[in-house]
């Protein structure tokens, strides 16, 4: 399994919305998942259709972080590692 290059820390979360008794669609509509952080519009729609959301957040420095969301873990990791080598 490959991860993006990072120097500080990383978090991988699956279905955080379910901790709050929400569907993926409800959580997305309420703004819990930033519109610009989806790997693709297709992955966002698939997340709504399947009620599955993967979230990857990593910090390059103490003040620089990145977040991506997808319905499929393999798609999420491929997008996160595009052009990067694993640490």
C-alpha cells in the first residue's frame, strides 16, 4: 500500500459521518466534506450512492496539510500518491 510523501503525520478515516448518525449524502450536504477535496465528481456521487467515504489527511509541515475524499480506498490512495513517492 502506497501513501503520499509526508513529514509530519497522516490520518486515514472511513465513514466518519456514521459516528454522527448521518448518511454520506447528509454529511456532504451539511458541508462536513469540503467540495474541493473530492478525488472526482464520480467518486463523490458513488459515496452518496454507497454511503461510503474514505478521508485521507496528511501534513507536509506543521501548517501545510492536504485532504482528499473518495468512495473507494484504492482510488483515494492513487490520487494521493500521484507524482509522489512513499516515505
